[in-house]
């Protein structure tokens, strides 16, 4: 395989298996949008059951290939549609990149235009281990909550399985089959309250003439004003079709709990081709999530559904009786009235006089 680095298949499989097998877990819905933008790294967490999330951006890229003596101008759009399916841990995700590439071949004084999906895939992501499910703040140590510790490197882990689709005569993937599988492991570690580390390890276009292995490592930092954050990301790609190492960075701003905007730019480390790119986008969440009632959770946990229902009915009857007697539910458990206190004091005086 060509490129700037070599990633042995055996090493990849060992890493893949060692990360996956030991863990099982569950996820947690958040009140604020959880976007994979900016950048290309994928979070370990799902968006939440019944949440629909749209993440989209426009980009421009310039490519120059020294060996082929070509120059390219590329414009396009990235789109990701995410949906929380069935469980809090499960997410259905479609990702598409549609682009227009104008190529100039300097040696032949020719130009060519390629327009199609550079990325078109759909898959399922499932969180198998939630590192922070049972975490609680340490009430006796500021350091334990705010300073990096080695245990913070233990990540939450998700598995992804999906497929790439090449429809029609796609000029970017000549000869590729219509469908090719893709698998990935996504991890996420909270190094401190302000720093988050995400890593992705993927094996893509399995079964084609040009299978691809890649990694992404992304580090993000939230400022004291939590509506602003920055990130830096390193991506490595190894394939007979294309190999490279990319670096990108950017900033994101949270306008509301449902809306985020971002800007990022990046470049490659090689000149076959050299790449410089910039992207700006938004993420918006349609939140139809509903928390599961506590009583139902307890019922599912210990099977005491009948007892919970019975106690709940008794409580409701007491409240209704209070209301029917002309006193609101807010009067429950307020203690004896002044009249009752006076009566109690008189009875105590009588007892003391005996």
C-alpha cells in the first residue's frame, strides 16, 4: 500500500477486537444538541431516542497534484441526518457529500468536470459502554472534578456498521460495486470538564478493489463561556486509491440548545495531491425525546409494577379527597393548625395538673 504511513491489517484487527469485546453499557440523553460538526470525527454517543438531527455545511477545496500536474477547484456540501432509533443507545445515520470538481490537466491543456456523491453511506451506531453512566461529582475534592487524571482516559465506546452506496456512473469510484460494507469503532473520553477526546478507527469499502483503513483523533475544548468551543483534528487514510494525513481545526458556537454553527479549515501533509479546504455549517435538532417515567423505570428494574401502581392510586385518592374538602393538594403534610395546637396545649396543662 502507498502513502505516508502503513497500517498493518493484523494490527488493525487486534485493536478493533481489543476495544470491542470487553464492554457493555447504556447511553444518556442530553438537553443540549450533540453534533459531530465541526470536523469529521463521530461521537460515541447517540442523539437520543426520537431525536432528529440535521448537520450540514458548505465547503471549498483546492487540490494540486505535483506528479500528475493537475489543479482542482472543488465546491460541495456535507449532509448528515441522524435519528435516535428504538433505544437511547442506538442511532441511524445517513452521511452524504455531494461535490463538483473542476480539474485542469496542465500537460494536455484539458479540463474536466466531475459531479456526484463523494460520500454516500448509511449505518447504525450503538453505544456499548457508557463510561460516565454512574459518575457523580466528588463533593470533597475540587481537584478530582477539574484536573486531568489517568482514569479519565477510559472512554465510552460505540460500534458502527453500515454500507457505502455508489449509484450510476460515479466518476469518483469507477469500477466499485453498488454496495460495500463499512465498520467502525468510536470512542469518547472526557479528559476534564472542558476537554473531550474522540477517536475513530474504521475499515471502509470492504470487498472492493480499494479497501480503505483510516483513523481520526479529535480534541475539543470548551471556553469559560460554554457557548464557544474549539477543536483540532488529525485524520489518516490508507488505501491503494488514496492515502494521506490531514490536519484540521475550527470553532463552534451554540446559539440555542437546538442550534449550533461552526467554521473549520484544514490541509494535507503531502503534495500528491496537496489539499487546502475550508467549511462552514450548522447543526439543528428536532427534539421529540420523552423521558421515561420513573415509576416505569423502577417497574422494569425490579418487577414491582403492581405495588407502584397501587401506591400511586392511594396517593391520588388522598389528594382528590383533600381537594373535594375545599383544601388544595399543597396543604398536605403541613402539620397541625393553630386551633389544633391550642387544643393540644390545653390537654397538656390538664395532664400536668393531675
